[in-house]
C-alpha cells in the first residue's frame, strides 16, 4: 500500500494509504470523475440534513476527538457546541434513513437526521432552541421520507446548497481523531458549523434552492 502524496492543511504529508498515488481527498481527478458519474444517474431524490447524536443533547459537551478548522486558521481545534452545531447536508436517490444507516456504519459514530418538524427519538431539533420557531412551512419537505424532495437536478441542487452554505458559514472540514485511530481517514469534508439560531435559515435555503431548479 502506498502512502498518499498529498499534503494536509497542516503542511504534513497525508497519512492515508492506498493503491494509487493519492487518496480520495487529494486526488485532483476525483472531483471531475464524480461530476461525470453523477450526471449520468437519475436526477431526482431527497436532500437531507444530519448531525452527530451527542450534539443534540440539552447541554452538549466538548469532545476532544471532534475537531474543526476555524476560518483563517491552519490548526484544528476541539469543536465547542455551546452556540453552534455541526450539520451535513447530503442527497440520496433512495431511502433517507437507509442512507443514514450506511453513513453510520462507515463512520462508526451515532448520527441522526434533523428536520424542521420532528426528530427521531427526540423533540424537533429546531424547537430544542427556544429562540427558534417552526411555524414556517416548507414547499418540498416530506415528513414521512425525512427529506426535502427534489424532482430534478438533484446533484446540481446539492452542490449549489453546499456552495451557498460555504459562502455564508465557511468550509466545514472536521477532523475526527477516533476515525484516524481506527485506520480510516480522519478528515470529513462538507460539514458546516452553523449558529443554532440560524438553523431555520438553513432549511429555508434548502427549500428555496430546490424551488430554483424545479420551477416550471
């Protein structure tokens, strides 16, 4: 197995090993290949939001194994969940809950779906934060399927949502020491550090972005 030739944001050589010259995070051709493959797949499905289960506790505690890279910093620091939450926005052409189970097996951490109206096994994520309201309706959210239904341009919609979130909140690279200690990549990309009071804005952003691509 070869060690990846890529360089991490800390200026050190990537520790991931594989059969090629680069790992999936540093392969310069991977993104182009992914876009080409996605463009050939069915373009309808669901956009969903999930987070780490412990971040939904009433008073979540800082975990040393969960680290993020603050904006304008080269170092990763333990994530402080007092006023922020980490979320990931994903897409699936099948069952949202099945896709979430796949992610959980892969990451080996307890992760949960979050949505505007209800939370599996708990109360609504939004209503957990007293400063928020759930009165607003969303055109595309399906409570049974646990996701925002997208009838076309699914991949493009997800990419645009990521771009918008990145513009507003910055890139959310997360370093998980637990994954790294188990021999997997410790770098998880496309997570977003969101102020808890801004969650409603995130849901609205997702809903209006789908509107943008599905309008007749």
